[in-house]
């Protein structure tokens, strides 16, 4: 493929209301690009609303119990459309067709789908279908011809619903065939389909990954992800007033930061970009004139970066048979956690015990504990905070160590120092000290 194509990705916050839609359109219009793929998420918090709707429909046979949820979703999109379009616009008919399909799927949710997870992907995908349909009509009505494309015809996955694995070769071939004509395309992030044409999703926040797959398949000149921040920061600016923009960083650095909790870039996003060396620019839709952050293959000197991830669990496991916790046992624990959808962020092993800091996501604590308790005595702490210091110096450690008497677990290598503490008022002085070091 020729590298004269760009890919833009807009998340839910960038298209959450009427003003946001107009701002997004202005950003795209200013590119003057003749070959562009625009990837969008669901509008605002619509994914959450659809999740709630599914939960109500799945746990109740009374249509009245979830009728208001359906109406709220319809009213949200219709209200935005009424402010953006004349009454005669075809967008209203297109949206109504999607609302009817959604209603039919919700009513028959237990009959039409083999599992809750399959139903989840089918129902939640309407967020992206509705947003992309509305936006495509807005582009066309404002003298920007574009082609609406159902990305489910391109991104082919297995049938692991909610966390589907992409069939790369088939997906890339589909993308190359679909987007080859130079024009503006508008499509969806987050969703795909399996080989039986059932809708799948790539995991929460997977829209960045969708855009990266498209950029890699097309060997795009770049991928731009538009966020509500000015780029990648050395720390979360909502927690640390001294956080500063990192103007350039390597693919490897972005992966490391994302894995330990930096929320600007989805961890999987970097894999296809790295393989094809597609530059990624993280830009602000609130401040589109700013340069943002460039992620590419070159290593650059990095400042101290502090990454904080909250709402975690710390599990301490001891074998019921008092066996040594060897590498095989450790791998078994990791596998059991993975099967339940939990992600291990840090671990520490000492003879008869293993401690793991875990993000269980939307999985229930009971479902995570059950397979572990069959083999191990398990103690746990909830509401834990993992703090990661990347590119620390000895001076940084000397300044922070006297404050870490309450640390429950720590881990250090050449570039990273991680520690786990309770997420409560006692953590505030530690975070303040880290802010002073930035």
C-alpha cells in the first residue's frame, strides 16, 4: 500500500455532544486530506448505558424494566441529531432503523444469543454503529463526502466474545481491499466479527487498537489519536500538578507506560504500529493546534515518569499442601487469574508464598477467588494502588523511601520501581512527594 493515507481516531469524549461533533468535524476538515480513515467510538458514556441496558434485559423478563433504558439511548442520539440536522435529513431514518434493531436484539436477548458475553458484544456495538452513522451524515451534509463503512466486514476475530483475538492476515487483506480508493471513510472502533458473522468486541478501550490495525494494514503515514489531554504526560495531570508533556517517546516506552496504568494509550495499540513502524501522534481535540506527543521507533531521553493505577487487589497465596511456590506454581496462578479476566501487574515470590497485584476489571471478586481457593490459602486487600516510577535516579529513591513504611509490596529493576499501598488518605503525602520530584 502507498503511505499517503492517514488514520484519525476520536474517542467518546471528543464526540459526546453537539459542540463536540462540530469541533471534531472542524479538525477533520482542516486536514485537507484526500485519503483518510476516521475511526470513532460510541458517543460520550454510551457504552456504559448499553451495558446497563443489557444487564437489565438479561436479568428481567419484564420489558417495562428496560424500556426506559432503551428510550434514554434513543433520546440521547435523537436530541443531538435534531440540533445538527434539518428535519428532512435521512439521518433520522437511518438512526430509527438502528434503534429498531437494538430493540429487537434486547427483547430477544436470551433467545438470540448463546451466552451473556455474545449478547454483550451484539448490544454494546450499537454505540459505535449509532455514532458513526450520525457522524457520516453530518460530514455529507456539510460538504465533506465520506463513505460509511461497517468495520465488522474488515476486522475478523475468533469467537472470544468481549476480548476477541484478531485474525491478522485476513483482517489486513480486508482492510486493504476496503479502503484502497482515495477518499474519506468513517468507520467504527472496538468492534469486529467472527467467521460466523457474529459481532465481537476487542475489549474495553479497544478503539485505539482498531485504529492501529487499520493504520498498519494500510501502511499509513501516521495515526492520530485525539484525546482530552494535550499528549502523553510524565504523570497523570489530574493527580500531579508538575506533570509535563513528553514530546517524543519510543514504542517500547509507550507500551511500558500503558501496561502499568498510563491511560492515554491502550496497551495493544502499539503492537501493529511497532510492527509496521507507523508513527503515532497523541493530540488534544480541545487544543488541536498543540503538537501533542509523537510515539515512534527512536529512543529518546525520558524524564521521571510516575504512573498510578487504582482500584486493584493484592492477593497473598500460600499452598494448602505447604509446597514451595516454584515457577510452575507461579505460572498456574497466573493462568487461573487470566482465565477469569484478571491482569497481573506485579508479583513477588518468597519460598512458600506468592503475592500478586491484580486488576480484576469487571470480573467479580468471588469468581477470581474461587479457583485460587481450591489450591491455595488466599488473603487479599482491596482498594490498592500501584505506583510505578520509571526512569528513577538514586536521588529520587532517597527522597521517597523514608515515606514508604506502609508499602505492602515492592519491586525494582534498572528502570522501574513499583510499590503497592492502600488507596486512602495515607497515600496523599507520598503522592505529593512524587509530585515534587517531577
